[in-house]
C-alpha cells in the first residue's frame, strides 16, 4: 500500500490491521493538523502525488521506503504553505496507465501518467490542472 497525508508525508506498507501500537495507531503516525488522505494499492513502478491547487509530481515508487509498522514516513511532495495548499491523493500506477483528477466542482479529467512532470520525491511539483483545482485523484475503473 502507498499511504499519503495532507501535509505531504507518506510511505509504503503491508498493513496488519489486526494489531495496534500501545498508542492505538494501526497504520500511520500523523502530526498535529495532518490527516491520512490516501491509501492506495501499489500496482506499478510510478507514484503520482497531487495537491488541491492542481500541482502534481511523478517519481519512482522505489523512492518511498517501506515501513514495517506505523510511522510517519518521508516527504512525498511539498505542498505550497503560502497558498494554503495540501495533498489530496497519491497513486502507484504503471507507466502507461491513466487516472482521474476530480475537480472541486466534481467533474473528472482523465490524465495519462506521462503527462505528469517527472521529478523526485519531496519536490513541489508543477501545475497540471490549471482551472478548478483538484479535490481528489483516483484510478480509472476497468471497463467490462
């Protein structure tokens, strides 16, 4: 699984939801004012991270460490604090896959993985969705 928080932290994990830590955490350790926004099955070698302002970054899933237990992880992407931006989702896809960016108005825009600028983990990303911002990103449902 690829786990991401609103403040840009994330990690890979194979969660065992039958056990908790002494503090009661099952999956992740989040800081004050942070929350888990995305938990996605890793189905390919490419990670896509998106912010509410429409910025996205693409990098190798291998750049994200796998944690054995509940933790905070590493910075996946730095949302712009001056613009009060936040992470809205993270997906782990194949190099030729497509995904949907859901705008604030609820419309969906299909985006190919290759359209997202290639970068490295912990960067700010570049604008991909110019109007309406992004409220979520999600996988394209298989037809049939």
